[in-house]
C-alpha cells in the first residue's frame, strides 16, 4: 500500500482571490510567510504591496533565487494579471515547495485595499 497526501502533486495550482488574501494577510506571521512580486523591476518600482520581496520572473534569475528560499514557508505570489505568478508558482511546486499560492494581479490587490508602497 502506498500512502498519498491529498492535494499534493495533483497538478492544481492553489489560487486565492485578492479579497481572500486580504482576509488572511493581517494574521500572517512573517517568519513563516513570504509575499513575492514577480513583475519586472519597473513595475515593482511603480508600486507594490508592503513587505514584498521582489523576484522578477522574466529576468531569468527567478529559478536561481527560489533555490535559496525555505521550502517549509508559505509563499504568496502576484504579478500584473496573475499569469506570471501562476507560472512562478508552478515552478516552485515542481521544485518541492508545498505551500505556494497565486494571489493574482497587483491592481486587484490594490483595489482590495491592501497596504501598498509607491
């Protein structure tokens, strides 16, 4: 008999809405969680959520950077629309990260009232 963990390795990316993330973000212990903006440097500099780590998915450095991250932490990724963050989340899951969530696009997160830095 083999033992499997539900939801792991099923190929489904975990996605939550800006509203769902907003409900949880105030309770987040930042020792166990990383918020990652995977947009370009120019997009990041134009405005981003507070307490965000920047890791440009299109730069070619994202895969290298993520190798230094703690696989036991929980990661919330966002970009402009949710496309790049979805691809980044898939890469992380394939690399063995277990708690990765795509929280979508920056404009939706900003509209939801999350604290930003401009």
